[in-house]
C-alpha cells in the first residue's frame, strides 16, 4: 500500500504511545495531561482513519477495506469539533453521555469487525497453503 500507509500507521502507533505517557502524566497531576491525552488519542485514531482512506483506494483485503476508516473517524472528529467549537463559543464541547457512548460503541464495533476480517483472512491463507 506504500509509504503513506506506513506513515499513517506509524502516526497511529506514536499517538498511542503518547496517549499512554500523557495519561500517566495526567494521573500524576500534570496540568495539561488531559489535553495531551485527547490530542494523542486523536492522532492515534487519525492515523487509523488515514490508513483506512488509503485502504479504500488500494483495496489490500478482499473485503472490509472501509473498516479502518470507519473505526478511526469518531475520536478525531469529536476532538476536532471541540477544538473548533471552544474558541468560537468560549466553552468546551458538551457531548451528552448517550452520544459519547454511541461513538465509542461504533468505534469498538468497527475495530472488532476489522479484527474479525483480518483474522478470518489469515485463517483462509493458512488453510490454503
């Protein structure tokens, strides 16, 4: 799939590592830990989303090529909406619990489905060999 896909996945991994570090900073009392964690998670899922867009075009799997994009779009979208909304309105985006739950449920559903597709493709390749 090329260099772009590798960079997108690398950004996702880097965002995940930064998310863990910023979470630890947040729990130890670092003042900007929450903001760093949110941005790190947005980078992590943004990398997955960009990888998904590349996969849509390259079609590396026989099925399920849209799943990485569908799994990765939710967290960056809500983070971006918050960082655009806050300077305009002067308030943080107030996401109701039901919407937050629905977004994370959708993200989890598409990640689980992607895992299933990847696992089933691997099983098919091993049984054919």
